[in-house]
C-alpha cells in the first residue's frame, strides 16, 4: 500500500493506540512549537479524534510530532520562497558530476540563485564581496548564466544601486561595476546572432538603458553633508589620523581621504605609507621590474603602487566572504554571531572538527568552483 502524505520521505503523523483504536497525536501547548528547553516542562498534548474530542497524552511521546510540525513549517517557507522566484538559502551542496544518489551538477547560475545575495547586499561586511563577484561575472560569465540567474543578477544589482544612492556608500566601487557591465553588454548586443544572449534583444537593450541611467544618477550623486556638533575626524590628533591611513589597503581610498583637508592630504602623501602599501600587495621581485624614481632619485612608491597594479593582482580584503567546507563540499554564508553563541558552523557538517575543513572563498574562487 503506498504511503499518502505531504512528502513521501517523511514518516507521517504520530499515531497513538488507544482503546478506541489508533488516533493522531499533535502538540497541545504553543510552547511545544518553540523547540527549546520548555519542551520538558509540558506534560500533556492533544490527541485528535474523528469526533473532534480531545484526549490527554504524555508529551514525551509527542516529541517526534513536534519535530514533524517544524519540518512542515520549514517546508512551507521554502515553497513560498520558490513561488516568489528565487531561493533564499544560506548554503548549497556543490556537486560537479552525477552520482547514483544525485543526478546533474551545480552550475554558477544555480549557485547565484540559491545563495541569498539579496540579503548579503544589506550587510556592510558582505557588500564589497558581492559587488566584486558581480563585476567578475559581468566581465566573463554573464552569458553562462541561465535566464532566471540573469534576472536575479539584475535584481541584486538594482538593490546595490539603490543602497548606494540612499546611503552614499562606496560609489566608486559600483561605478566600476556598471562600467564593466555596460561595456560587456555593448559588445554582446552588437554581436547578436554570434553570441549567446538568452531572451529577446529588446530586453537587453532595455537593461543597457537602465545601466546608463544608473551611471547618470551616480554621476550626479551629491554627498550629504553630515551635521555634527561633536567630535569629527579632523579633530583627532595627527598620530591617530596617520594610524587610520595605515589601516587602508586600497590606494584610491587613501587618495580620497586625502582630499578632505590639507592635513589629511599631507599625511596621504607620506612615502613610508605608500611603501608599506606596496610591500603588502606585491613581492620584492616585482618591485625590481618596475622601478620608478622621482626627480630627487628616490623611489616614488605612490606611482609604483599604481604601476604594479596594472601588471599584478592586489590582495583582496573583505569583511565577510562565502566559505567552502572541504569535508561536505558545501558552499555557505557563515554567520559569526551564531558560530560564537551556538557553535553553529553555518551548514550541516558531519566532520568531527568542522572549523579545520572551512576555507574562505574569494569572488574569483567562487567562479572557478563552477568551471568544468
């Protein structure tokens, strides 16, 4: 006899044998729904009968029913997310080939759809990471995305632009992304028929027009002047301002901060500051190939930094990144707050010591994971 239920993999409801026959058991108290320590304090539950009568049953035997209801609740949430268009998951299994248990493989577009990048954009620790990932996809992987993934890509991009326009947060980064994306789309639209573009050509022209509109809005963006009667950045002593500049890993950030006041400009032109920045990003052998001397015969470390940047990649720093578990082959967002409080690794890991299996994933590594 086949099993009839919401999910053929589930064991079904919790049934209890009574004098009148088998009856279905469900939790009675709302506290059972919480899944916390209050479960042990509840001493009764409801058994549903055909006559809508209630009978009291031991709560220990209803623990399984409580878990079943939680599973149904999670499944309903997942179904509603699927109906809205995209998944919102914190982790995915990365499989590159078919097995007896799992057919098919995980693609870049599927990973981009299922991982929750829309929420990641709102997290300041993950914002730069998501923007860099979208920039790499725009340069070389845009045509490899499925139609749904391309739609999700532009939805996430729309949220990024809105955040920058509202908060004025790091507009230079999004300007670079839009410039690369518009260049790629111009090439693809001109070569229509020769390249793979999913969807009507008018859709892509409309998207290109939207990108040009975003670029114009960012160009006209006016930074809101902060009205603060308390302590400001310029009130800090010189040694503290200097320490702040030494914390930057991007030369453009140093130049931008140096444009605020004459004092910060003087500190941003320090040769030792640019020397430390070059030593952080590049190897000593690379210095010898691209030496740039000033008029006084000294090494111009500031020009050296931007010259070396054209030939060699710089080290990337992000507040938070995706992580990959080598033991489980799972890609996931790691929530550090849960990791500290609940000892939660961010995914269902079966390793004895999960932390030793975790590896941070750079934007380029994320794309490389799905190259076959």
